[in-house]
């Protein structure tokens, strides 16, 4: 009989996907359910350098894999100082007894070779107590300057095999980088790996920029810019750094843009005559369709993954609340009914939850609820938490947390949808308005 570890999250059963079934003689698997158990202990010895030029990269890749898995809160790395076995050949048989002796439930090994600027990473995962592999070994190849991406791909493969969910490590986050004093904050768009590495700046700080949002294939970013003196929606090709204005350039304010799942359509808010409504635009033709017409403020639209519905915030009931309407407009139904004000709703990529910002009794929270408004759960609480964005697999939410006072600073944080594993995300300067990309191709 093989041993299994069920890593479980506090009180999350009602909000999480159905637990992964454990076959009697199946592979090692984390089952996500109710209760509390220690994270799964795992070991990642330095990957084997199979060519002389691979020595440094083999260690660095193993460290990124270990950090990815540990950062989920579902895994706990056993330090190298506790290892009994030393992996000197990727093809050598695993000494299971040595890894059992230090209570490693899972083991990740790899081999790295470099030929010129070409990098190849072979890897495998093992169920230590079951004494078998977590599926057949894989390999990734690419340029040496893409070694971090290959490490994240290894992590995604291991994570998927152990949890039954897709990974989220080989992804990026676009955000607003903030510098300078609070009363004279300079803001510019930046993009980075999900873990804060490889930061690249996409705009300068000559104009205020807000609310960047990735396209479904990750090659474009929508955002709001005050370059003209009033807010307008722009779209930026992040490879060529070419941008253009999408919204009308006639003094009409437009903001809070987001792509539809088809990548050809965007929705945003537009203010005319003191009224703010939601509009849909075809990117190619520029055709504009008004989706709401209430005498109130409608903003922060977000599509369902299948493109059939839009969740948005509105004060039509007298305070900020969340509503869902058909993607072509029409009658909207309210889904938020708790105390306080709700805003910035974002539909989960799994389609089952909506994340939001909630303000109540002087505190701000990031929360999630079912798409019908049921089973509301607050994940965070602070002076100012706002602007949630979903990881590609719908497991993690990233958001902005700002500290109070004259020296207050905006920082990015992430949290599991159970409310556990709250962690800061490293950035060179202050940061706000994160938006997660899909997994990279």
C-alpha cells in the first residue's frame, strides 16, 4: 500500500474545487480539503551539471524550482544539509531508503546541459514512499537567457502532477511601479515574472497610468493614461512597445478597461454628461456599443471565462455593490448583499468565483464569493487592500496593500483562495494595480 499526504487548507472546502480523488495504488497526490495538516515535505537536490558550462545554471534552476513549490504553502522543502543521498547522475537509480530516512515525501531531480547558448533541462519527480515516478520524465530546451522560464516550467509540471491542478509559475504580472513621495508619486507600467524577477519597464513616468490588464494571449496590455490631461484607454504591444489610444479623443473620460476572452473586444467605463456607463469596443473597427444606461456609476467590468456575462460595480442601489449582466447588456442582477461597499470584481479563470475589494467599518478586504453572491469569504484585512487579480489556475490572488501615513507605501501581496499563505511579492519600488497574465506559451 502506497503512502499519501493530504495537504489541507483551513475552512476552504466550500470555496475550492472538488478534492482530487486518491486512487488506492495511484501516485503521490495532495488532496485539498477541510482541516489542517503540515505541507508536503519534499527535496530538490542541486540539478546535475551534465556539461561543464552548466554548473552555475544547474544550481540556480533547482533553487527556483524549490522556491516556486515552497511558495505555494502546500510544500515544505527539506534543506540540503539534511540530505543523505547525493545525486551525481540524473540517470542513476534513486536511493529511496535515504530519502525516506529524512521523511521526504517527494523528490525532484534534474540534469542540465549547455551547448553554446542552448540550454536543455531534464527532470523527474518521485513519490518516495511509493518508490515510483510521478509520471514519465520530461525535458525543456531553449536559450540560456530563458533559464528562469524553464525552471518555472519544471515547477508547473511537478505541481500539476502532485495537486491535479494546472500550475501558475510560468506567468507574468503587469503592474504600476511607484516611486517618489506619497504626495508626488511617479507611476509607470512594468512587467515581471510572477515572483518579481526580470522587471521590465513599459512606459516612463511622465504621465499617471492606472489599471493595466493583459490580453488573453499575453501579448498586449490595456491601461488608463492621463497623458492628455484626462483619463483615456490605451493598448500597448509589450513586445514592440507600440501603443495607441482606443477610446475617443474628444475630452470624454474613459477608464477601467478589460479584454474579453476573445481578445478582439474590450469593455471599459466612459463618462459623459456626468453619467458613467460601461461600453464595449471592437478593437479592429473601433465600433462602440453602450451596455448600461442607468443614472448611476457603472465601472470595473470583468468578463466570465466563457464571455457570456460581465460582473461590474455600480452604486445604483445607493452604495457600491456588485452586479452581473449578459455580455451584450440587459438586465443586471445584484450579487453582493453583505455589510459595506464592494468594488473591483474579477471573474475567476475557473468560472466559479468572483474576487472583489470590500470596505467595511474602516477596513479594506480582499474577498471571494460564488458567482450568485453566495458563500462570501474575506481573505485579508488591512488599512487598504484592493485590486485583486487571479493566477492563471485560479488558486492564488494577487492584490495591492498600502500602508497608512505620510510615508505610506503600496506593495503587492498574494494569498491562497483559502485565506492562507499571505505573502509579499518583491518589487524594486512601490507597486500597485497588478494583473496576472495567462501561462506563457
